């Protein structure tokens, strides 16, 4: 199985479109080792298994945005048809439509990639919250430090010596 699918390759094919984490039909077809047309035909034969929250077709603007932002769609591909996007549940349903041992193994790998992505996003959210807390604490500390310096300035007037002019910094040209 490890030779078939690299988990990082799957994670890079998960996009957020319309607020859902999705994979595109062309990327799924490559993983399942079928043509995009055959994948979509199998889905259309079982359309009752794919409600709108499992699968949806991209608009022309969404397709152009993906092409522009990620370079995920090459010009000429999907020129005739707009691509379909499958949510995590839609990808899970694909295993019941594409019945092969490879499809089962690919589906397991994809589900693991979705779970790992959720864990990573949750970790980032926790870190962002902690940073925000620290930012507030640092702001309070900054105020206290400024107050301490003001008190020190009042107690001991600082008299700094005048600055001496410096010579040029860096390497000079060798004298001939």
C-alpha cells in the first residue's frame, strides 16, 4: 500500500471550496487509477448516493480560481465539462461505487489524509488561541516595563556621554 499512495500527495489535493474540504474528480480518478470520465460515469449511475453535501459541480469562476491560485487545473483539461468536487463523505461513498481492492485501499488512505488534515487544523487553531492570549499578556507586561523605566528615569537622571564620530564601516580599497 505504501508504494501505491503517498499520504502527502493526497493532502495536497484537498481544497476548501464553498466552505467544504473537497477533492476534485480528476485527482480522485488518478488515485483510483481510472479515467475521470469513468469515475464520473460510475457516480452518475449511482447518483442517489451522492447528495449535494457529498458532491457538487464547480462553477466556471471556481474552476478559474483553482487554476489561477493553485495551478491544479491545467488549461485544456475539463474544457468540455466543469469538474466535480467530492467532500469527505462523498469520497467515502465512492468506495461503494468503485468496487475493487485498489479502491478500498485508496479510500482508506484518503480518509486518513482527511483525518490528519483535521488534526493539523485543530492544532493550528489551538496555537492561534494561545498566541492571542500571550499577546494580551505581553501587552500588559509592556505597560509595566514602560512604567518601571519612567520611575527609574525619575530616580536617576541619565547623562549619556556625547557620541564620538565614527570612521567608515566596512572594507576599504587597498592602497596602490
